[in-house]
C-alpha cells in the first residue's frame, strides 16, 4: 500500500470530526442570532441570569444555605426564560 494513501486517509478521518463540530457550532450561533433578533429582551434576560448564576457559583460558599438556594432559583428562572423563548419561536 502506498504510504501517501494512508496519510490521506488519516487526514480525512481527523478532519471530519473537526468539520462536524464547526458545522454544529455555526448552527448554534445562527439559531442564537435568530432568537436574539426575534426576542432581544428575553435573550438579554437569559444572558443576565447566566451571568448571575456564574457569580453565585464563584461566591464564597458559607452563606447559611442562601447562596445554594439562590442558585436553584436562578436555575429555575433560566429554564423559564428558555421555555419562553422556545414558546415565542
């Protein structure tokens, strides 16, 4: 067998997963932009909730259970906003 044929097959098999990831990422970006164009306030609210959740995650843990409960409430709010966006599309 020709070594250059083996090298070509190797490059193609490595390239396919990279291309698939690129396609999926591009589709996600396009969907996000479409949602933002249709529902900018809901998308902005979703982004703000995700930023708030991140801040709660990195906050000091000892808050008498309030931080953990707040994360749960924010998670519920994120789910509701996502459901609202889906219902509006």
